[in-house]
């Protein structure tokens, strides 16, 4: 188990370099004094290393799986359960191996989400409030993105894709984008850019 106290920071950047682990990210309770609480299950041959620094009023947290053998680790039974403080703006960057990434960001304030590398599957529930920029890059088997009711969206999907399924009742196709009619004026919205060899993408 690892924790990182919140202190006096006003925003944070969180990097998760998870190797082949299965990763679950959720929100902490708002009354916590921690930026992050995590439980990590992994083989004895590996460990999760935490680095943290503060620049001005921004916290910078990095979690990385060390000691994984092989250049391209296969799916393992390693599991990360990471909970993050929901009341400050977060930049979240996930660099996965061949595992599964499951992000429930619905209660968080995530201004930027970047998922890249050879992730087996990605499931994301986007934030209910605020404006979020989201990028998915790399050889991903499948990506399922759920946008909560009342949240506007603009979606661009590009490059070597197997199948794209977008709820066009909410986000009709317009040129190179799928975009809701209220996107430009909405306060709560997500801008999604999917690029690279993704097997399938579902946006609902």
C-alpha cells in the first residue's frame, strides 16, 4: 500500500506507468487529506516505485512498476487500485503495457487525460463536471468511453482502426468529428482524440 498526502497543493499531475498490470482508478472521498491512496498486488520480482515533488502549487506524482522482465511484458496478475483526490484539477497520464486500464473519473476534476502505449483494453467514465481533453494513442485492443448524461462531447477518431461505434443520437457525425450540438457553449464537456492502431472504439 502507498499513500501521498495532499498538503497545500492546488493542482496535480499524476503519471501511472503500469507495465502489464491491470489498473483501476477511482475517486477518493472529498474529506480525505491524501492526494493518492493505492493498493498494489504484484510478483515478488517487481515493485511499484513512487516519486513525488512539488513545483509551486502543483504536486507531481509518478508511480512506476519496476523489475518487470522482458522488453514486452505479457499480461500478468498484477493489479493496481489507485484512488485520487477529486477536489483539485488533475492531469492524468497512463502508460500501460498489455494490461487492462479502467478509469472511473466521473467524480474527479480531470483537465487532461493521456493514455498511450500497448494497452490491451481501456474503459473510461469521463468526468461529470468541468472541461476535459482526452487522448488515446497506441496499439490498443479496445477502448470503451462512457460520457455521463449532461456532458457535451467532441470526438475525433483517426488512424488504422478496426471498428468505431459512437452514439450518434447524442454525438452526430460532422466532418471529421462526432459532436453534440451544445459542445461549443457547454461548461461540462470532453474533447476526445483517438489516434493509432486501436482495434475498436465505442463511445456512448
